[in-house]
C-alpha cells in the first residue's frame, strides 16, 4: 500500500493569515467532538436555565487530517505545535471570536467564543475538567450558544465539533508533489511562486 503524502501547513503572522471563522460541523476533520455543558453538569448561579456552553478542540498539533485532490488522490495535512499556537493567538488578536458558520456554508449569529486557550501542561490543564484527553499543544475553545436554532441542533447531534476556516500555506516542496484542492489554491500557488 502506498503511503500518503503529508503536508505541514504554516501560517504567516505578518500577512495576518490564519483562521477567520469557526464552523460548527457534524464531522470535524480533526475527529474530536466537543463536550456539551449544561446546568445538569455544572452548578450555576441560575440553576433553572441551561448555560448553552460547548467546549472542544479547534486544532490538534501533528494530527494528520485526510484530504482529497480533485483527481481523487488522497493526502494528509497537519499543523505543528507552533502553528497551532500562532493560529490561536492571531484568531483572538484579530477579534474573530464571534465569526461562526454552520458546516462551512452558512454564516450564523448568536454563537461566540467565551474562552480560548492552548494546552500547555496536559496533566494540569483545564481541559481535564471536560475529559477532552489533551496531550499538549491543542487549541481549546469554549463557546456560548445564544442562537436557539443552533442550540437545538447541537442538542440533537447535528453539530458535534469545531472546524476551522482559514488561510494557511504549505512548503514549496510539498506543493510540487501534491496538488491541493481548495478555494484559495490559486492564491496559494501565486504566493509560493514569490518565495
């Protein structure tokens, strides 16, 4: 069996690339579902209302994510720990915490990031409270869902995790070997030519 090419994605902080939105999806590419938090699991000041909070990973370092080129060729992409860290920093710096879509298609409102952090010490990290199984370097998000329709769909299992929407680049060598199919493919190729 032929081994799939793995392409490491990178970010350019000077050009303010990175994640510009988070999507709530049924099947997250990183294969990590979020945890739903409600008043049944966490004691609140107002105990008769759900908090409508979800928590989960947005990115996991060095996790291979399967992609398919237009011709059907399969390849993997991955993000280094450093890229995950920089991505999280730029996302918050650029104040994108309420930029959400559903299944990467429809913009939605009433969904906001209320916490964002990188797991620095897996043993002592807050993510352990939610049994996320962090190993270190993951980008964790906690979101408040005020949109009733979206919240109902989360409770029904329509959306099970986060998926990022952003602009990243690969190395010149990787682009020569594998053609990436993406909305930004042409822009990506033009950028690489200038390096």
